[in-house]
C-alpha cells in the first residue's frame, strides 16, 4: 500500500501546508472511491495494492490441481476449487 502520510502541521497557519493537506486527503478519498474491476492471471500478489475491487475476473485458470501449491485456484469442470 502506498504511504499517504499527512504532512506535519506547522506551529501557525501556513497556506502551503493546508494545500498539501487537502491534496493528500483528496488523493486518499479518490483512491478509496476508485473501485475497479480486477483481471488477473495465476498470481494475485502485489496487484491489488490496497485499492477496492468491484469485480474479479480470473483468466488462464488451471483445469487440474496437479503440481499446484496449496491455496492455488483451479477449475474442475467450471467449478472453482482451492488446493488444500
């Protein structure tokens, strides 16, 4: 997940600080509201990166569990199964 730490406040009002603060808050809100469909191959690691997902499409799903690691998804005649 991207670091979106807010800037530290100055002792008095500072217009540049307020501008940076508003930009950071806007960025965080836009990111939180940007739910997008996700299409992946066989590896989900690092692809979601903290973004909300509105749908999931998995392509190239194996049709056998042979040689798959535990936790892997495979299709058994159109039924998704997870290797235990």
